[in-house]
């Protein structure tokens, strides 16, 4: 199985900050990486697919980059609505594994 | 825009089985991938398996192999997930998710179904 390692596990930031979350795959997954946002008590929602393509209706302050084994999710100018947990997921090969998540907290 | 509606919360005893439905409205499930994901209380997302009715694609995560079965009913545009031999570790919210068109990524999610396993 492809292991996805996310860092950091927790991130404290303020409204207006720029934050970066990193995801590393245990083997090359090319561009087949997605990022999801999940708020407490809600289903995850797709932010980024194919490493850098913005999901429908996702604000442009979210961006993704990377290929192969190293990927990043960047949120520019954090908004109050962005404080949530973020997960990466590879969909290069079954099983489609998730990272353990990054909880973005208000500083 | 597709909407996924999952069946309601369940309470089961250890050793029992649970079958959760995921019904689509607004679009079909038949030619898309449908994923199932487990999330234990306070924990992360765990991918369980995938089905694509159109071509028979079916794959299960090793952690659930032998205990999980995914099926579909084309006439009702519904996919089902059955999990057997439940233990307290299966107390979780289970989500279905449908792929985006032209991709296998989970673009559309159901609301989740809470399964509580307790004696």
C-alpha cells in the first residue's frame, strides 16, 4: 500500500496568514493526489484534485502543487471559515490511502 | 448536481452485520466510481473500498477484506455497503462518495451514517 505522510499534524495560525501543509507519498503517485477539507460533524469536501486543480466552487486562495512524492496545499490569506482539518489522499493505486490529517487551529 | 443520501444511523451488537445504502439523485452512479470511507470518533479518514457498476470495478482495502461487500442496484441508483462481524472498532461514521466525471477522485459525498456497535 502507498503510505501518505502529512505534516504538520496540527497548525496554529491567524486570520490573514498564509499556511502550507505538506503531504509525502511512500512511492511516486505522479499527479494523482487530492486534498479535502473537513469541518466537525460534516462530510469531507474536495478542494484540490490532480495535485493542483481547484475543485468546483473552491476559493482561489486555496492552491496545490507537487508531483511524484512531494505535495503541498497552500492557503493564502486565511479566512475564519478555513479553520478545519485537511486530508490528502492518493488515487494512483488501490487502496486509495489518506494522510492522517492536519488540524488547522486559530492562534 | 448529484446528491448522495445515505441511510440512517444504526445500533448493532458485536458480531452482527450492517448494510448501509447510498442513493443518488440528480445524476447516475452507474458509470462513476463510488467509494466508502470509515471515520472512527475523533479519528481520520480510512478508505474501505470502491465499486464502479458500469465495468464491474471492485476493490477492498486489506483491513476490510473478507468482511465488506459492495453492491449496487441500477434500478434505484443505489450502492450498498455491507460490513460483517462488527466489533467496537467499527463504531464510526461511514461515508459514500461518488467520483467526479472523468476521474476517480471523490468529488461528491454523502452525509454519513453513524454505526454504533455496543453490547
